[in-house]
């Protein structure tokens, strides 16, 4: 039965797309507006589901899961007409009399696979780009956040024709291969772990399906000796423990200059208490861990290094306290794996050059955060460290700007999205040259001779 559902979901969309239904500006705008309206009407239900799944505070859930989607839809609506226009580009003289144009064209039927850490936003935001670009879509929510997945299913079912957008539910390990291995999607957009990303890319290769992989990595935060320590502590603690550290661009570990380490650690401790109280387990402002499997992984990390703040946990609530850990080594799993939880290892450095070999042990992080007032230090890090995106004297916030493409590099992913880049990710830029028939220069035609050869060298040189 499931096979038939998947088959119908794919084939009905292929037929709907091939009939040209999704290509007009008016259709795309209407669908984006309908999606926004449906989300507005379902706000309370979404927030309640996120709380049930992860104990997400209402403020964090709204800003990071709903508000950011509103911004993405509104940005697309404001700019879609301009994005859809064909673009005239210059033409080399050798091709005259011709004009050259680029036509943005939808890809077809796309598959979007979402993660559990931001189960609403990280599934719906790519969908905004897919709709704006004129595609049909199948979306697959994470089965780790079942309450949110159910709400998403209801929103999509009441908003769109199943021939246009539909939801496939079920365990990813079972549903993914049935979708990807069997059906030739025009694009696959995946957000999740590097290991699963590799599997998806391998399956997609069977059909030569292009993929966008939004993965992760160990994203460093660097606090230099000249940083504004109080503000840096507040911004770093907010970013690290937002969503209990279950953010792909969460600061994964801290590199702090040895001359300010003690002062900065004390400021971080005070900031945690200021934000979440003496006992964050009683706070309504702190997210819990998504499930027992992830909880057990994180609990093991607490055995490494030396805990200098936090460390308490409650297995019955999947709760782990915001924790600072000193004295870690590169042999610890804590420094080899992406933590994805409310645990911050602390390392020190003496010279800014010392941070490079540390970062390159886990090369190509998805994000990097540098806290400094020095332009030379800023230039040094930006010139010498490869990373997906980041912030200077801030953290997390770069992903909020729809004018900045968001994506990884190397192990942290391939491709990017947000704003116009989402439209481009789900589009093919079709190139067309149109040549006048008023005249027909014979230079390129045989028979060739020495005069034509000299003219060709003159033109191309």
C-alpha cells in the first residue's frame, strides 16, 4: 500500500508539472500566500507541537521556526517577479548578429527531507524556494518529531492540491530509499547529518539527481584578547544554548585567548544563570533533548574533560543542563564529533595563528564566530579559514538575513539557499542565443582559407 502511495505522489506531480500548471507568476504567488495564511492560522498548533516534541520555549519556537519562514515567504513575494524575468547578457562579437538571454526555469518534481532540530522551519523554508521557482514537491518531515510532522501534514493537505505538494510520513531509513532509489526526482534537498547525506548522494547518483546537502560540522567560536568580553559572553551563551545547542550552526567549541580565559569563563557562568536561573531544569526558557538516543550520546560526553559549570541531567525529561567543560583533548569524542547539544568545550590559545591547526582537525565547519575588535585579526581568520558562513562579534544571526546565501563547504555540505539563492537552487538557468537572419557572415563556414584563419586569430586574440 505504501509503495502505491509513493508512486501516486510522484507520478501525479510529474503529470501536474508537465501540464504547465506551476509556471505562471500568478500561480506561484497564490501558493506562497496560501502557505503563509495556513501557517498564521496554525501558529498555536505549531507552537504546541514543538513544545511536545522538544520542550521548545514559545519565544524560541516562534522566532526560529515560524517568524523566519514568514520572512522567507515575504521576501520571495516581494522579489519573485524580478527573479523570474529573463536576463539579457552580452554576446561576443564573433557570434553577432545575436542576442543572449538566460531564462530561469523550474526543475520539475523535487524532494525535500527535513531534520528534527528545527522540524518546521528547515522543511518549510526550502519548500518556499521550490514553490517560488515553480516546482512540485514531496516533503518528508523527521519522524523524530512526530507531533510537528503531524501538524505539517495537516497544513500541507489543507493548503495544496496533492498533485502539487504532499507530505510523506514514516521512518527516514525506510521511506528515503523507496523515494530516492526508485524515482528520478529533479532535485533533492536534504538537511541532516553528513553520514546520511553521503547515503542520499549515493542513491541520487543512480538517477543523476542533483542534491543540496545542508549538513553540519564542528563550528568554532573564537574570543580574542581584545573582544568586548561581557557582550561576547552574552551573545555566545545565547547562541550556544538556543534550542539546547541542537542547531547545525551552534558554536560547537570555544577557542579563547589565554589572557582572558578566566574572566570570560566567569562571565559565561554568570550569563547562564542570568538567562536560565540557578536550575535551568525548571526554566520554561530552555529546550530539552529530542529523544533518549540523543540524550544518551550527550550524557557520555559529560565523562570527558573537567566540568566547570553545569553537568546535571534528568533522563526522564531528556534534560541536560547547560554545561561548560575544560581540559578536553583531541582524543575525546567531544572534540571529534559534532556535539549538537548544550555542552561547550573550552580550549585556549596564545597566538591567533595557533587556532588554524585546531580548526583544521575538523576542517570546513558550517559556521565560524569571531569575537574581536581588531581588523587585522578579522582579516586573518576570514582569509585563512574555510567555512560555510558566520558572524563577527555575534553568532547564529547570519542565517536570518535572506540576502545572504546559507550553506556549507566541504564536509559541511554542498549548495546553498535562503532568499534569491533558494529560487536559484530550485531553478535551471536556461541559456539561449538568438541570431538574426538579416545577414549571415560566412567566416565560420567551410571551405576555410588563410584569410579566414587570420581573421579568426584576430577576433579571438
